[in-house]
């Protein structure tokens, strides 16, 4: 089974125990859509045979495209970057990464960009991805307890999982016209800010506005009306977006807790309260043993 190849803020590996029992088995849906793919924890766990993955971060999407199409060359580029590594080289490579145009077309530049993307993800502070106003990646060097390493087998497994996937960069709203009845859509947007809190939502220069949380809910309702199955994860503070007057039956909201993984210091990991919003009926789920426990 494949695993996420990147560290990603808001990655859902720690929450899979809560999410998986709420996902119907593959023979019960046609295509799998994940329009905020990030680290792709659920996608890599499910390895669906027909998937559409997207994210607004075009460098992230290029990384997955290179994993899909040129895994061995990518492993070669990363191995070379990791063989020589220091704080000084980190900043040189960050500059090189930012100098590659986001809309680059040259295949070798795109391969290099993907290699640098992985290298920076492994060596930056807490594996964060954040951009400044100019769209430059600006996360500082992160002191690691262990040396960075390339995981060739993980990249090869991800390569296999991605063979069935279409991978595009773009806004989540673009999936609307593609989704039809019987498709499964998993939305994992940047989280609604906890009141007074400073949780992370600045994945790119544009950020994620609170109106987009409303747009997402309204899109989920329209997809439900088309006959699609929808699953959304968000922070507990998004609960007010999903009250009964805003979403129709059979949508329901379930409270869950999950450990946040992006902080490298395990002593400072926090247990966050999150919600899962779904229109998937527990009766559609194969594992009937879990039924009594599912809300
Ligand atoms: C919470 S993360 C997804 C984490 C992912 N589920 C995982 O397991 O790693 C949210 C993602 O949404 C992306 N994003 C932010 N705004 C977006 C938008 N308007 N449309 C599509 N993707 C967006 C970010 O780049 C980020 O990768």
C-alpha cells in the first residue's frame, strides 16, 4: 500500500481511523475526486482505480506529475540533492526553486523543480509549505534530528498509485462540471480558523478566504443533488457552516479528534477537534461491524 511521500500541513494520516469507516468500498462508486489533495493521505490509502486529484499549488501538482511519469529520474535528482546537504545549500536551493517559473514548460526544469520540492519539504522548518506575496516559497531551514533521506520505495509505491490518476492544478470549484452521480468527492480544505487561534491556512500567496468555506459547502450540496457521495473534513469551528438549515438531509456532521502531525516536536503536538461532514449513509458502507459505532 502506498503512503504519502510528503510532509503536509493538515495531512490526514492521523485521522484515517475516523475517515476510512465512512468511505464506501470501491465497487460502490465510480470515480474518486480529491480537489485539495495536499499530501493525499486518503488517496494513497485507498489507491482508487480511477481518480481525479487537484490542488491550487501548481508546484505540488508538478511534483506528483513527475512521480507519476518519471519516478526513477526524480529519485536520481533527489538523491543528488540530499547527498550534499547543509543549511547554506538549503537557502541556495530555495532560491533556485523560486527562480523556476511556476508556469515552466521545459521537461528538465519541471523534473528539477519536483526534486527541489521534495528536498525542501524534507529539510525546511516542520515540512511546511508557505508562500510570500510574490509566490516565493519562504519557509526557513529546519534543524532536523536525523539527516534527510530519499525514500525510493515510497516514491515507487506512490508512482504505482498515481498511474490511475488525472492530476491537475487549479481551484477546487473546477471539479463541479466533471463530477457526476455515483462519484465520490473528498474535500479537505484549509481549515476554518479556530476563534482567536493561529492555525495554518496560508498554503499559497492567495490564502483561503472564509467565503470559500461557504462556496465549498454550497458546492457540496449541489454535488449531492447530482447524486455524488461527499465527504468533507474541517476544524470544529467550521461546524456553524453546516447547521441543518444550511445542508439538506441526509448530510450529517460528526465530531472527531485527531493528533496534528506537522509539528516535529511530538511533545507539542496537539489534539485538535475536527468534524466530518458527509451525505454517505452508514448503510452504504461495507463493514457492517462498524455500523453500531458510526454516527
Ligand atoms: C488541509 S490541506 C489537504 C491535506 C491532504 N488531505 C492531506 O492528507 O495531506 C489543504 C490543501 O488545499 C490546497 N488549497 C488551498 N486553497 C485551495 C483552492 N482554492 N483550491 C484547491 N486547493 C486549495 C492547499 O494547497 C493544500 O494542499
